[in-house]
């Protein structure tokens, strides 16, 4: 089979999977879902690692390392901030009421 | 060219499955956190395995770069206040797009230096990654500046904008076509610069309340550029992950736009058509009825049904906890109280749910717009805290208003409406709210947290 066709097949099927898995999301979860999807495209990090690791000149290396830093920020920061958001949804146990200013009465 | 070992490819496949399950999990409230963690595991495994894909040089530097990015990301994610989260997502999205564009530029350099014949498809994917990645980067940075209020949140439109935007798109296309036919690093860099211009011009005319939709759209853009970049690098994981985000991000964008009663094109280009700058964005001096916290306390304490409309201003003032306490006191007096959550309350869809969840407001009290809107007419008091646009009747009545057509909460149907506001400044969308001047409306000015505390004390003392 033609290699381009294989790639095209992967691409088209991924579109359907991507559309299908989020089709029933409630608006409550839009923000965490967006943030989680945002983290996933941070996987460009591995692309950055590959180009930085094959750099033959200093210029390419420097740009590759910058891309690596940016990719890591996207990937790690994205997952961590999504987790923080979702933590708040689940932390509905009896936490002690927070002290507030007008609470003196 | 060395080939990727089979076990590495299989691990990439496993990581891709993790990402699919992550998105699936994130779509349901019970599975969301597990889903996100699964995605993180997949990403971590892939990041380790990439070092076995082929022999890489400069390992200490690369690992240092990963550590630096990780530290920056984690610190950013932990330091950010929940109110500022949308701009952080925009920022993360932008750097991802930037990374994809840089990777494609470097790969272009690599391809050229080998001097071998390059397939047209590879070149198309390369210029696509460069262009879309830089658009996403620049657009996200403007979005970030708008949300962080480093620049005006209102649509920025100047006379030549449509021409400049169209011109830069055409120029980009021309450069892209030349770049595909006769690849050179120079053309790649020119295209990247044009991408930056297009990104800026794309987002500048988008007004305040529409910014979240743009974040989601740019998120999908970055996904697609990562997918194209993955094709250039012959990396299946990047192709699958990027495409997943591109597709789900597009769906999400459409869903959000629908929640605001707008189309995506209207969001992006509405301001260009002009006539969308109703209201000057300054405080009005028309007379309003202002009352004291004690009056509001009495109003609430003797009501039977109260509906709270929380907005971004509530969270900015950090008044959620006091509000929750007030609601608890009212409920102990057998008053029926609910929170009416507009789909785009806050700065992003679902943002308000996150902010109230942070204050441990029980999930069951948060009512979605469609479920609560018919109840307003039975409500004695609608208490609007730090919200404005989501109860602005101009969305129903004034076709020239930027928010026209957006479904709103029917707070104006309640017997009495109380606005807790910092000042008469208009909301994020910059439009005057007619409801403020309605005879049944009273206003309580001041810092939401402070005045909320006073109202709470007033209710308690009754």
C-alpha cells in the first residue's frame, strides 16, 4: 500500500475518533476538556526532542532547545492545570468553611 | 535514515490510545480527572521512549531544556489563580503552536541540507505546520494580553484592517506555494513572519466575550499543526494526537459558539463588518436606584425564592465563600435558593462551575441556564453578583449589540433584581445594560466580598 495512503487513513480515522469522543460533553466540562486537549498537543515536545537531538549546527541546536522548552511547558503545564481544575470538582467533601471578612456577627 | 524500532512504535500506539481515553474521560464528570491523569501518563511514557527512537546527540542539554520547561509549566499551573486560568490555557496553547512551527522550520533546514528530492506532500505539511503554528502562537499571545487586560478587551478595529488581513492571507498563500515548489529556509522564515501577522490580525477584532471561543479555535489550530508536523517527522503519535485535538477542538469551538448563540465566523469577523461597538465602554451617569447592604439583607431574608446569578466579578473579588455562606443562612430560613449558571459565565464556558466548586458550593445547587430560566418569574429576588452581560436584555432586543442573539438568563423576569457591582462600568462585552435602570432593579455598589459580608450580617441579625 502507498505510504501516503496509510498516513491519510490514520489522519481521517483520528478525525472521527476525536469528534466522537467529545460529542456528548456538557458545558460544565468545556473548560477542563479544552485545557486537557491543550495539554495533549504539547506532545509536540517529542518532535522538538527529535530535531534538537539531530542538530548538526549550534543555531539548529539552540532553536531546537527553545522548541523543547516550549513543548514541555505546554505538555506538563497543561496536564497539571487541568488536574487542578478537576480537583476542585471532586473536592466536595466537608472542608471547613473558609473564614470570611463579614463573619464577625 | 534509521528506522524506528518496533517496540518504540508500539509504545507510541499505546500513548495514542491513552490520549483517546483521556479525551473520552474528560467528557464525563466522574471520569474527568482519571482521564486527564491517563493522558499525562501516556505523554510521560512517550517522552521517555522518544530517546530510544534513534541515537540523539546533546542529551544533557535536551534534558535540561525539558526540566526547564517542566518547572515553568508546573509553577505557572500552580501559581495561577482560578480566575486567571483562561489566559494560562491561552499561553500554553500559544507556546505549543510556537514549538510546532519551530520544529517544522528545523526539519525544513534538515531536509534541505541533505539535498535529497523532497515529496510535495511533505513540503505542504511543512509549510502548513509553520504557518498554522505561528498563527496559533501570535493569536494566543494577543488573546492572553486581552484576558490579562494588558490591552483593551474590546474589539480593535482600524480602517485598513480587513485589507491588511486579506492581504496577509494572500501573501501567505503565495509564499506557501513558492515554498512548496522551491523549498528554502528563507521562504519558511518569511512564511513564519506572515503567520505571526495573520495571527495578530485575526484576534485583534475579536471582542471580550468572544475571546474564549477564539482560545478553543486556536487550540484546534495548534492540534492540526502538530499533526502536520508529525507527518513531516514520520511520527504516528504526533499525527494521531494532533488530529484528535484538532477534531475535538473544532467540535468544542462549535459547541461553545452555539452556547453563545453565535456562529464561529460571526465571532471572528463580526467586528469587521462594523456596527458592533454599541456603548462606549465608559461609566454611564444615568440615574439608578442604589441601596444599602441592610436593605438587601431584608429583601433576601423575607423572600421565598432567590436565584443567584454569579459572574466573573464575584470570583475576582474572591467573594464566593461569603456568597456560599449567605446562601446557607438563607436556606436555614427555608428560602429556596439556586445558582443560575450561564454557559459562558466567567471567562470560558464552564469556568464559573470551576470557580464555585473551588468555594465548595454543592454541585446540585448549580442550575444550568435551560433548567432555571423558567423559574425566574417565580423568584422574589434575582441577586446578580459581578455579572452583567449574561443578564443584559440587549441580547434579545438590540440587534446592533455585539451580544445580540446570545441566550441570556431571564433575571429581568424576577420580581426584584439586585445587582452587586463595583461601579457602573459596563461588562466584559462593553455594552450598557438596560436592566440596571429598570424600576424593579436596585444596585448595591462596592467590593463584592465586603458588601456580601455586610449583607450576610444583616440577614443573620434578622
